[in-house]
């Protein structure tokens, strides 16, 4: 009697039907499109990654040996057998990496090697043992939520984290250490647990899908779609790579025999109607050897606030989507519905897979108003730290904005725009801090100004911090994001190089698109903006002499050119409406006929200032007698009177 396949997931499958010839052909076309979209790297690039990982393993072994020599110089056996183990996680471990992808890497070591040892020895060992010039942009962030060493190795970005295995004094031969064993979690602190979690989660995902090849191809498609639609960024409040992987894995469990093209379609069909906050889980919750918190909304009140919970499969189980906000959830659901419509048409032969991967329209069509969150620093080193912190807090600002009654959605863009400027005065510094691109230069440029054919080039972005926004139907929405100009001037005073070369200034700008609630006529965000700036300035690493934060309002027609890619059309102000007969002369005539009324209005307000003042103090019956005696252009008066009187004007 044949044994049935084991059930993966917390429920049985929806369908176990084998792929049809049409679905197999659709999968073939999907693979061709993914290749055309350059999501696969060349064999030589893959081999280069393998060499980099082999070098990191060699350096990790030497690192552990040096620590062993320093701590137990008489223990020859310990020194001889000392070794570390390098693991990967994320896209490389899942097998869905592409050109330019980084390698998320974990170094593990025996219990006598500490995190302090890691930051003491490993950075210098990298530069000592790697080929000359291979290591660039080396940065150690020891006090991060997950302590990390970031660098590039032969142009490949590496994120290297560390954990010891407290239950082992000596590691087994390479390849035999299995981190999915929960016993290896004993004796670790919270940071070490978080470091191990990435590899453990990735391994569990691969173990919990029925067909890894199908899963990988479908995940490549979903990742490309999410990146193109600008909904791929964990730090900003959208799902990251691991979350999309878990969601795709769950669909694979529900359709274990389906082809990759079918999985992509079912992904949208299933996820668009998912009954949140019911969590996405790849396996039942499990107990472990530690007295640590595991996601459980029945016990922990804060867990019940998660809007779209996706639970990691490795113990201790955690919610990987805790930072999704109401706005980002709304955007994700919109995109899932759009994806479902497109993939249905692709299955019907009405569209091709290329249509699914169309680029977002965040800057070109989606919003009329934006907030620009501008982090500024005077040095490159300070800016790496400061801009990273501000980026991690943008979702907090989004959460505050969406609680404003006039804001329907506050959508953060999924990446920041890094820019380099050169300034020579406090006035120029202040302009850059408030969003001006007039002094922008290219990185590495030695001239004091960017030039084109010998002529200085200035690219100005028009900023409107105290905007009165004119809406359709003559409604107005004022956006107030005031900043303390005097405080800003004090901070920049005395910090500039006033020589001919000037001072380099580094900025990173994050954009938040605003959708106003129906009927909104004004919007004052000064409270939320000032709260956010105060929170950031209270960070213990904030230095007023090096760092600055500005939040400005920008209309879509004033967005800087560098947010638009070649072929995209920048929004422009709408042209004046032509008359129904399309006769420009008639339009000119219409304007001429309107001119006396406007002149009448202007002249009336200028010449009769005293009368106007008296009108506003008189009873309304007298008001209309006086107003009509001076001017019949009541429609024009609407725009000049305060709201209490404006409501009483006849139309």
C-alpha cells in the first residue's frame, strides 16, 4: 500500500491536482520572462560568490584559532581543532539571489569566543587575510539590534553577523553542525538568538515546502513583482524577503503539486482574501528549551495589534510583520488585488508575464502631495549612522500621520535617495537641509560646483513647507510642516569650511505619499512632524553639530528629477481648460470679460479699505447692501472673506 505524502502546514492542501500542459507551458514562459528581466546571474558570478564564502570560512577558522591561542595558549588540542562555521540566510540560502544581491552571512563559534572577540579580531583579519583591495567599505556596528559587520568583498555586499554556540566547546567537522537543533539555543543572550534566527528560519522554510524548485521559481516572480511595485522593504513597513518567502511557501503547501505559474496565480488569489489577522503559519507552534517569549496574541496584548501576522517557523516563533501599518497594509492589499486581476488575464492568454512586472507609479501618478524626510550630516561616517536611524523610524512617522483624520493613507516609498552636496555658507547649508538640490554634486567630484560644458549647473527642487494647496471644486487643503529656522541656523553656525573648496554635505531623503480623506480641506501636520523630529533628536547618538533632520512638503510637480527613471513622465501643472468650441480667441475674450470684475474686486478692496472694515462689523443685512453698492463680483469675494462669511455668500 502506497504511503501518502506528509501534510505540510497547519491545514491540509486545497488541491493536489497535477499541472496541465497549459500550466506547464505558462511556467516555461514565466521562466523565460524572469531571465529576460535579469533576475538570474551568470555562472561566473555565482562561482565568485562561492569563492567569497570559501574565503570567509577560512578567515572564520583563523579567527577562532586566534581566540583559542589568546585564551588557552597551553591547550594544543583546542587550538589544533579550533574552527568556526559560516552559514548563509536570506535570498542566497533560499536560492533566489540575482545580480547585485548581497549575501547575508552568519559566523558561529564555540562557547569561549564572545561577541567582543568578534569585533576585536574579525575586522582586522578580513583586511589581513583577504586579497589586497578585495575588502571595501568596512563598517562594524557593534551596538545594533543585531550586531553586524558590513563590507564589500570583490564588489559583493556582505552582511556578517555572529553568534557563539554556548553548548559546544569544539565544533564538529565542517558541514555537520545543524543549527535547526533547538538545544543549540541554550545559554545565548537575546542578540545571539536573533543572530541565529535568520539561518534557522531560512532552513525551516526550505524544509516545509513540497517542491523546492517550484517554490524558488514562484518566489523569484513574487520578489520581482514586490520590488517593481515598491512594496518590498521590511525596515519601512512593507514585507521583506523572508516574509514574501513564507507567504509563497504557505501557498505551495496548499497546492503541493502545482506548477510555478499556478503558484503565482494562487498566491494572489489566496492572499487577497486572507482573513487577517489570522496568521500565516508554515507549521504549528512548538515548545522549546528556553524561557523566552513566543508569539501568542492570547497571552501578549501587543501581539494582538499585529495587522498582517506572518509567523516564523523556527523556535522561538515570532511575528515577522510587526511593523506593518494600516497604510502599508492598504497598499499591499491593493497590489494583491491588482496582481490577481493581471494573473487571471495572463492565464486566459490576454496578457503576458511581462505585464505583471510593470513598475510602480508612486512618483508619476499615485500622489499629489508628499512629505520629504531629509536626514543631513556633515561627514560620510556620521551620515551612515544617522540616516540609518532615521530610516528605521520612518514607519513611526507613518503611523502618526495615518491617525490624522484628514489623512486616508500615508505611503512611504521603499527606499531613500542619497545625495551629495557642496556648500560654502550657512545660507547654502540651510537650503540643503531644507531640500534644495542647487548645490548637489556627484560623489567623488573635486570641483566646487557640478559643471556642464563649463557652466555651473543648479538643480532646484521647489519646497513648500507652509503650503496652501488648492483642491478641485475650489476646496483648499493646507499642509503645515513648520520647522524652527532659528534653531537650524544656530546648529549650522560655525560648522562650515568657507574656503574655495567648500564643505561636503550628505543627505538621504525618504518620501511619504499622502492620500487625503474625502472632503479634507486642510491638513496641519506640525504636531506629528515636531514629535518625530523630537524623537529622533533624543537618540543617544544624535549630535547637533553633525546631524540635522528636516521634513518638507513637496507637490508632485516639484519632485526632483532624480526620482524619475528614463522614460517616466514627470507630473506637470494642468493646462488651462479650453472653451467647448475649442476657440482660443473665445478663451481670450472670456478672460477679457472677466477682467473688469477682477479689476473691480481689486480696486474695491484697495480703495475702500475703510468700507471693507466697516462691512465686516455690520449686520449681514447691511453687509449685502454695502457689498452690492460697491461691487457685484460676489464670486470673487468668496476667495477673500474669512470662512464664517464665505459660507453665507450666495452662489
